[in-house]
């Protein structure tokens, strides 16, 4: 058990350093996006619109996911949504 925990911790610590941007990428990325990832980052207005739209879609999908998981609005007690909610999966 300790070995598994140690390996998992090391993977997360090493993975964090790989995921962060290097010094050159930090300088080349626009304000607000530095140190997030490697590469040039968004370069124009269209890129920011795409990022904003994708973020809204992801947040809305996450909201609906939790909404329908917590209150599935199904009356049948054998429905899969109720089984997940009642069994705690």
C-alpha cells in the first residue's frame, strides 16, 4: 500500500513539472496564459473567442451532469440514474 502511494505521488509531482511551461514559453505567451502550457498560446481575437466558447460549453455540460445525477427526475425506481444515486457509485 505504501509503495503504491509513493509511486502515485511521484507520478503527480513529476507530471506537474512536465505540464508547466518552460521559461521561453512563459515569455512568449500573453498575459493570463503564461505558465499554463508549452507553445505560443492564443494569438488573436478568434483564439480568445474559441477558448471562451469552449469554456462555457464545458461548464454548462458539467452543470447538467451534476444536475441530472443529483435529481434525475425519473419516477421508475429501477432506472439507472436512481440506481447510481441510491447505491453511491
